[in-house]
């Protein structure tokens, strides 16, 4: 049985993604069709490859890219999964493999010229609701729900295939009211910390040592927990600045900005390990909706985006926030609301493509169920909608090739 917040939104019977429409309203059935054209907000740009995780009676990964302004299916797409999925991660160096956690375990699919090959078993854990690959492509990290807390697992892997390369190492933590949020794990680019959203249990931060050799445990037994801002609130999402020297990390919570509004919390990464975590000026800030479901820190370092749900029947949005650093030798940071762009109902995932041209969004309740945005050239930080999908889909996650 599916469980967690995605089960409440989509269920096993959600239909599959079978076609895309373009942002100006046209519709097409074949991912390779070239008959669709766009007359509004059009771009002739091309993106890197990206992959959408679809839940449904026949769970799939759909692979696409945007080539000269047209959506183009990767050869062989879609690929059927072994079982109902929870989460998806891609290796962070060379696009060698994609890992998917399912109700039958975690499988890794090798990537050749963008196409996925036959999956291999990376882990037999049946409840890995959040997974990530570390920045050295040496470890697959899992977050597994437990009675009264959470278990973090670290599986040594072959960097070129994602296959298991030794025994899994685990550490369990007692966290009151913990509920692992599907897909909501981030690993800092310096490989020093793992962040996991635990719903009413807040956010757990587990120190990590990627240099540990197979057979030894890279996970610390001492973790920090950030309680939710407001009693009754829930930590839904986590994020961290990209790169090997992150400045900030982020937590998205319901009820974190007064009343029923969701909030974005912004913390100085350098304050980890200290007596008190330091927040950026302006944090927490209203996220732009009721449920901050996903956080994307842009590669530029100047903006962070939050995918917000506003209810089960209301259009969501992607809210942008500007990050400003002081000029001091040890800078302080300020977070401020910027632009907001329309999205489908309950958007669940965001990804920035490898060229830095596109941001992609998926959500399970539509419509649209998929949206691609480019960065506006006049209003900095604003996202302009490009190609969208209005076809019903149980899309729960998206990743882009690095």
C-alpha cells in the first residue's frame, strides 16, 4: 500500500502521463510529435535531459528534453518500474544512473545517451521514502520510517552504475511525531550533512562522512533536530544551496508564517554545529501558499523557489525569493519575496536543467501536471511558462541530469 502525503494526493489508480500540450493550449499525443507550435512565451532554447517519476497502476519513468523549443522524448521512454515508487534521485556527477525507491526495494537504472537500462537492486529496503546520492556518487542515502523516529541508511555504491558495493550501514534516531516526507531529503555539496523533513517531527540533520570506506559507517550517531515553528505545523520540504561551499539551507513548513500560511525558513549553513542556528534576516517568510511542498535553490545562488500547494482544488504556484548577502568578511543574508508564477494543483517537485535555462515543475493533481519555465530576461528571478502538460498524470517527482 502507498502511504505518506503522496498517497493522499494521487493513489495507485492515478493515470499515466501519455502526452504533452504546449503552453499556449495546443495538445499532442506523441512525445516525438513536431506538429505542436507555441505562439506565446515561446523559446527556441534547448535543455538537458530530465526524468519524471509517475505513480499509477503501471508506474513509469518518463524521460524528455527540450530541443530548439520542442519537447522531445528520450529514446526508449517511458520505462516501467518494478513496483509503486516513493522517490527518485540521480547521480550528481556524470548522469550515470537514476535510483528509484519502491515498495519492492531501491533499484538503480544505468543511463546511456540519456536512455535507461535494466535496473539493478541497490537496496532491499521496502520503505525508503526519501533517497539521495551523495556528491561523490559513492553512497546512496535512505530515510526509512520507524516507530517513534527514523532510520537513516547508507549503501556504498558503484559510482558508474549505482549497484550496491557492500553492506548497508544504518543509524536510528528517536524523533517524536516523525513522519518521513516522500522524496524530501537533501545532502550538502560538501558531503557533511544530510537533511530530512519529518513532518510534525520537524527536520533532522545527520552529519555524514562520504570518505568512509565500504564496511564502515559514514553516518554520525549524533543528529540535530529543528522543531517546527508552530505547534500543529509540519516540515514538508528541505533544500540546501548547491555547490561544495553552501551558504544556506532551507526548510518548508506549514503554519510557519502565522495563521494557516506556509513558511520558508532560511538558516546559515555555517551555524551548523554551533550552540544556536542562525537564520537569515526575514526568516521565516511566507512561502506563498499553504503547503511548501518542494524547495529549489537555483544554481545562480541569487534565488530560491518554493512549489506551493494552496488546497486540493486550487491552483498552486512557484514562489521566488531573492537572497542578498552583506559585504562583510563573514556575510549575513537576507531573504525577501520576489515573483510568483502559476502552477498546477499541489505541485510536488522542481528541478533546474543542466544548462541553467529551464526550471521544471510536476504535480499530481494538475492542471497543468507539468510545466517548464525559463528565466525572464527583463524581470530578474521571474519564471516564464513554456511547454506544459494538461494530460492527467500521477507525477510525483522530477530530476534533471547534472
